[in-house]
């Protein structure tokens, strides 16, 4: 019985290993050969520069090919921008041999602008909140109106979209901006941490609270930023900006430590902040 069990286990393991070999993901070269619509011929495939960005772009285009979703198209625009930035630097390099390399890089760079324009055109009628925000950042006022109409709905209930909403109010309503940023911290996920969104929100809260005269909260967020190793303010700057007593500093430090732990544990709530009394 034991031999039978061992034989079955070995056969099952061998099957998994073999199937793993056959189920391996295709390379970007294979995808390009099989799907002309990926337009790989315009991506300067044989160039050693920008290899990672180029492969990421091809894979992103392939996802769009499969899904045709607006969010995947938006991701492809981002991937194209990243490839574009790399190409901009690479196009300025003078190759030691083969002068046509520089020309091909410039041609690939021009293609990225056309590709972004084409995808942006496809997204003109999209109602996806992230797409609306992107279109607004490119100057589409209609998209801004549609985005703002989603305020207070579940459609914007993510840390990323709450932060996007806060950017609209930054120059218009400081206190509302603070409320939205605080709510954004409540919605943080693991992916948001990977994208460093928490860092951006913390620095924004330190800045906007200082601007609004919320000295204790500004000081707390500066300390929280320090705990996350962010460049918010130096010790000397904190001393000059916020002249609290030793007792007040100790209390605010404890608050910042509690808040830092809550953010790391993804259970932050604005009630952890002390009541702010402006002087």
C-alpha cells in the first residue's frame, strides 16, 4: 500500500512538473509574432535600451487585446509613458557604432505619442472613475464634472480615488481636503502600500494641516512621516515651526506612534488624532 501511495505521489508530481512546462507564459517575442496588433515593429525590439519598459508595455497591450477594458487601456497609457520616458533618455545617447540606432530610438519615441493619443481617444466615452480622473488631468473639463458627480458614492471608495478627489479641493477648501485625505488613509490596501500611496497622503496631510494652521496635527503628521522615513521636515525645522512645551511634545509623539501603528495595520481612523483647537 505504501509503495502504491509513493508511486501515485511521484506520478502526480511528474504530471505537475510537465504541465508546468507546457503552461509557461509566452515570451514577449512570441506574443509579437502571434499578434500583429501589438505593433511591436514600432517598439525598436532589438535595442538593449529600455528592455524592461518595452516588455511591460507589450504585456500591457496584450492584456488590452484580451480584455478590451478601459482600465487596462489606462494601464497601457501609463506603461507607454514609462517607456516614453526611458526612450527620451536613450534617444540622446550617441551610439559608438551603428548610427541608425539613434534614429530608430527617435522613431520609437514618436510612436509612443501616437499610441497614447490613440488610446486616449478610445477612452473619451469611458465612465470609469480612474479614467475620468486621468482625462481631467489632461485638461478634459467634462471628465472633471463627471468625476465630481461621483463624490460620496461607492465608486470613489478607494484610497487612490479619494486622494484623487482631494487634489481637486487642495486649492479650494483646505478643511475638506483634510477630511478626504484622512478617509483615504482609512481605505489603504496592501497594493496602495506597494505603490507608496500612504507616503504621498501622509506628506500631504502634514503640508495642508500646516497651511490651515492646525499646528498639532501638522506636527503629528510630520512625526508620522519621520516614522515612515519620509522627508517631511528636519528636527530643526520642527523646532522652529512648532514651539510646543516638552509635555505637549510627549503627548503628540505618543499620538503619532499610535497613528503610525494603525496605518501599518491598515486600521487607521481619524478619531486617533487629538481634538484640534486653533489658537
